[in-house]
C-alpha cells in the first residue's frame, strides 16, 4: 500500500503534499533502478551512460550518429559527451570519423567489439528485467508506462512556466494556512511554525521589532492582555510573488477595560516558507 517512502527514508511525519510524495517516489524508484543497473553493468565493465551510448549507436546502424545526436537520445544526460565518447573509442567499443556529407561533423558508430559486448548482454539483461518487472503483469506495466509518460509531459510541457506565478501559488497556500490558524485561535502556534528566526515586525510607523524572540514576547504580552475577543475576521487577501496582503477587522476588550475596534492591513514578506517581515497599518476606533 502507498506510504512506504516515509519509512524508507526514515521521515518522522507523513508528507503534507501528496504531489510531493508522488514525485519523491518516482525519484527514489529511479535511484533504486539506477543502482541495480549499475551493479549489473559492472560485470561488463560498463557505466550506465556507456551502455546507453552503445544501444544508441547499434540502433543508428552504419549511418552512426554525431555527438549532438547521441546526446539528444540519451536517457540520462551526460554533461561531457565528447569525453565519454573518447573513453569508449580508446577501449575500442566505438569508432569515429569525419562525415562524408559534412566534413565539419564527426560521426560515431559502434565497433565490432562494441557489438559483441552488447550482444553478450542482451539475453541476461532481458532475463533480469523479466524476473523483476514481469511480476507486475502486462496490464500493470502498460498502465505504469502510460502514467510515467504523462508525468514527463506535465513537467516538460511547462518549461516556460512563470515561476513568479508558482511563487505566488506557494505563498498563497502558506498565507492561507497562517490566516486560518489565527482565525481558529492558534496565533502563537502559527507564529512558532511560520515566522523566521530573524523576522522583523512593525506597527504603523513605530520602530520595527527585530528577531523572533523579541516579537514572541510582544505577541505573548498582547494576547495575555485580551479579556474578550468579540470579533476577528479577514475581509480580503491577496498575494503578489512572495508578498501577501490581508485586510482584517478586530473588536477586542482588554483586561484593563479598554475596548478597541480596528481595521488593519497586514503586509507579509515571505522567504523559504517563513514570514521574514510583517507590517501592520491600522487606525483604532
């Protein structure tokens, strides 16, 4: 059943976001597969990328492939494909020569030794994969392939996504969580969870309070002085990038008998999931 990743990575609490758990499961699975494939290839003195290149060049046949073409077809990107091909040529697994059509291009092709090595691996690797993946059954494998293809499309189709928009979405979720905690009487819990250690807070044009410990004392003193909270509501909110805005109304009676009603604008600056600056603009009635 789902949920095994938490135990595997020895995490103390469940994931807050299902999407995060799904992505990390894919990454964890890819790493397990990579480790097992590396162990298998070690017997043939090949790395994962070298094996990938041999398969690409075998598929290219007599035409071979340029360095750019090989790089485009790789399953895992190698930042220095030229040096990778150099090592494989030195070992005698591939050959390289100038293209007859374009003398500027160098074409790589698999050598007889490379073909022989790859051929000796084919059946053992097929048997290995059948033994492991075959246990899923054909229907599950086809379903898995389709779902993984969808995941790749979801990420690659949005390479040009507006990251400012993503930041706004993340900030909106955090700000909504903070506001909800305040409205349900958990203001101090929200402060401890969602405010940075070096947070700066300010009331109107008063001197800013710097640091979480100083602001914690201020917040505790404020809430300790409240005798009755008649009303507190959030009338409007907005997010722009890493800044959030909230329009609040408060009706409070303090223990000294003073009753305060106030409309307040709270402006929060977020960084790494925490409030690093908050300023309140309000007038008392």
